[in-house]
C-alpha cells in the first residue's frame, strides 16, 4: 500500500511540475511573440513614433487649435481657436445677436 501511495504521490508531483513548467514557459513566450508582432504592425502601419515625435505632434496640434489663420481666403474660410469656435456655435444655436459673441 505504501509503494502505491508513493508512486501515486510521485505521479501527482511529476504532473504538477510539468504543468507548472509548461505554464511558466507559456508565460515567457507569449509576451515575447506578442511584443514582436506589435512592433511589426506598428512599423508596417507607420506607427513607430518615438516619445519625442509624439510630444512634438501633440504640441503642433495644440498650437494649431489655439491659432487664427486663413484656410481659404477667396471663400472667406478662416481657422480660429477651438474655444472661440465653441463660443460662436453656442451663440449661434441659441440665436444670440445673430451668432455674434462679444468678448
């Protein structure tokens, strides 16, 4: 009986060791393959931007949202700061002064 218990216990321990080893190997391999694939997709789609490039892009977008300028001078289309544009839209939808907002 003791030999049977010993062999049963060693089978359980062996199976557990194999399971834990396989889970550990899987835990190491899956992230490595995932990161490799993500890097490939980013490069393929042109998303491989450095943090510096990302910050420069965000800065350029923020300054564009805060500036005035012409988009199409012949048709009278202008670019204006987003805050001012929102004020005009709210005033226009409320029917205040024909869309004119005084600052």
